[in-house]
C-alpha cells in the first residue's frame, strides 16, 4: 500500500511537470528553459587523479612512512576497486625534473595514465615508478588535467592530492580553478591535503570552492585511500548529469522562464538575479539555491531566495539551510498557487508576465499558469583584494508538483476564542490540582 502511494505521488509530480511543456501560449512568451533531463546520459563518468610528486613528498610523517609511499598504496587500492564503467586518468606534477632551474621545473607535469578504461597492471606499474623530484606546478597541472578530461554532457572530476602549495605561480591554482569554472566546463575539483599546513589548507579550500568541490585533510593511509575511493564513486553516483547553464536577469520581466530542473548561474557580490517559473492553480513551487563561497568574503552574511508576483509583491521568502559545509550557503522555499486566491487573481491579471498588468487572465478553473518570479540575492561583501569577477557560482533547483495541503488537525481557534480556551483550560487544571492536593493532605494526616 505504501509503495502504491509513493508511485502515485511520483506520477502526479511527473504529470504536474508535463503540463508546463506548452506555457508559451498561456504566458505569451517563449517556452521555459528545461534542464537537460529529457535525454538519458550515456557517457561514463570521467575522473583524473592529479598527484604531487615534488621533493616534499619524501617526508616521513604519515604512519611512519613517506607521503609518496602512502599515496602510491592508496592509488593501487583505488585502481583495484575502480568500477568498470568509470574512465580514469592519472597525472603527476614535479615527478621528473630534479634540477634547480625554476622555469624548467615549473613545466614538469605529465599524464602517466590516459583517461579511459584502465589497464590495472599498467596503471599500478606507472605509479610504482614515481619518485619525489622537483617543484609544485599545481596551477599548470590543473589546467592540463581539465584538457585531459575534455568536455561533454556529464561533469568531470579532478582529485588533487598534494602536500604543499603551488611554488610556480603564475598561473595561480585558485585563479585557474575559477577560470575553469567560469568557462562552464562542468568541472569539479576535489582536493586532499597531506600536510597540516594552514597556507596549503587555504589554497586547497579555494581551489575546491571555486568549482563546487570539497577539501579533505588526510592524516593517515586509510583516510587517504577511503577518501579517494569515495570521490571516484561520487563521480559515478552523483554527477551523471550536470546542471543546465542559465543567465538570470536584473528584473523579472526580462528573466528566463524555467521548467523543473537544476540550473547553474553566477552572481556578483550584493546582486539580485531574477528567474520566472509558471505555476498553475493546485500546484506547488519548490525551489532552493546554493552559493559556493569560492573566494574570501566577510562573515555574518547570507543568501536570500524569494518568490514574488510580477508586480513585485512578495509571496514568500526562503529559509536559510545549513549544508554541512562552511563554503556553501543555501536557502529554500515552497509556495502553492492555491494558497492565496487574491494573489492568484492578481498574478493572472499579468499573465503576459511583463509586469504591466496585461489583460485579464482566465478564470482559475481554466488552470491558467501564474508567473512566479524567483529572486536570488546575496549580502556578501568581498575582503580587501578579493576579485569580484567572475561571479560566485550558484545552483538553483526548481520543481513544480501537485500541491500538498497541510495535514488536518483540531482547530483551537484564534484571537479571543483561543484566549478563552486557554483560560478555561488553566482554571480546570488548577481546580483538579487543588482537589488532588487536598485529597493527598487528608490521606497523609490519617496515616
């Protein structure tokens, strides 16, 4: 019975989404942008491991072993456990040049395993021959790894393992990460730090945050192996499709029309970006937004998500939600087209979505869609020296489903009625407590 109800709910959600296919006629504008969900993604997940083999990897401070030997063991275990459908590549930096010419050493990065179906024996043999050598050109290695992975419909993932900050900038690795993210290459960079160094941690956090990735400090061989396996699996499980790129506008009438899906955009500091979603009577809009803080910002600020009518009246505003990560701030909201008849009527009067009142919309019984404007705002302020461009990456999730009214329950009333009920309840409680006390005192005296 439970399964039947679940499938019924899913079917209703799909049916609600499909009615948005033809809002061009109802809204007098172009059809909504749709997330790339209609065609199933057939591309395999693509991952490249980027390993620092610079001279500092000789240090013996992880379980009494050198950092490079711990990394080699982790790579071997990851290769053995690699899912068959995953295409994996391995790139190294600082692995061949042992001289002191920085100009030469800062070009030292090679792909030792091409991205594709992995020959496990060949891959482990290539990793086993690595010996710590020279400089740490992290920025160049990231740019080269992005080229190794190429482009496509699915997101690519780079896993960077290093024990030190870049010694070759320019290019600065954090700027490279922002550059790759701004290109819309659907690239995620996760970073793993092997040394408890604050400067390294800040740099790796910046690289990861710029592309929506994660940072982890690995203090043992087991931690390193487990985390790499997890990230490789995540490439298969959570990045089978990338969000659709969309550009929000500075006001509602010019905003793109969105169908249910996941979208990505970029927002400048203290900016407001607008999007439009058609919602019919009896449907519920559910939306959420996340902003990745990919650069230093002042604390104690937040992101705001609001739903408004085309004339600017606020319908509902979102609630901040913790994401478990200090570099991501999120908010979400729900709004039902049947929640307020006055709002529906006024919104329908602007059915052309241009904010000028338009012509009177059809009756609610005709199921004319209401244009709801979503506004993503942030109150972030950059720290001194922080670059404003490109904007911070945001991810917007939009869904329109059959509205789900609140569960029914006893209505205690409101205003004077509620006050009277509370007063009577207090009198009855006091009377019962007094009688019980008198009975207990009388019983105690007799005994």
